[in-house]
């Protein structure tokens, strides 16, 4: 059961990650159980829509792709899980570094599978 749960969580996170990189907001929303709690820098928000537009982020930062994701399922039960994404490097189209990011995602098991319900990120400029 534990291996199956971990596999399901990795599939759920990968679906979100692919949607984010591909600017697919509809699929991102399928991956989230709203309201979503966002823990920012000194601010906690409860949101009814995803807080970041990948398209706007790409345009504002010149972001083209990302690399070096380290994904870890830190802990899980039958109903709740904690997923970490470490050492993500966001790059421009010429390969130069824009920033590095780390994220924490809380998931819960729903009738539609694992859904993200809380996130927190730390972004460090290059």
C-alpha cells in the first residue's frame, strides 16, 4: 500500500508540474482542491483560484524552462501527504539562471485522487 500511495502522489505531482511548465491552467486547477492555502513570505492566503499564472511568470521573468527538480514525498498517510520540491533551477532560453526555487505541497486524498490543498515556496534570485 505504501509504494502504491507514493506512486500515486508522484503521478499527481508530475501532472501538476507538467501543466505548470506547459502553461495549462485548466489542468493545474484539476490538480488542486480549492480553497487553496498559499503560504507566502509573511502572508497566508486562502484562494479560490491558483495564485500564479505560468504564462505571466514566463513573460515577466524571461523563464523558458526548469531543471534539477528533486521531488521527495516526506510523509503520507491514507488521507494526507507532504511533498517537497527542492533545487529547481529556472532558466532563460539561453540557459542562463534566473532563480532557484523550493516548494512545499500538502496533498489530501479525495474521491478524485490526490489533490494539492496548500503550498509554500521560497524563490532565490540568481
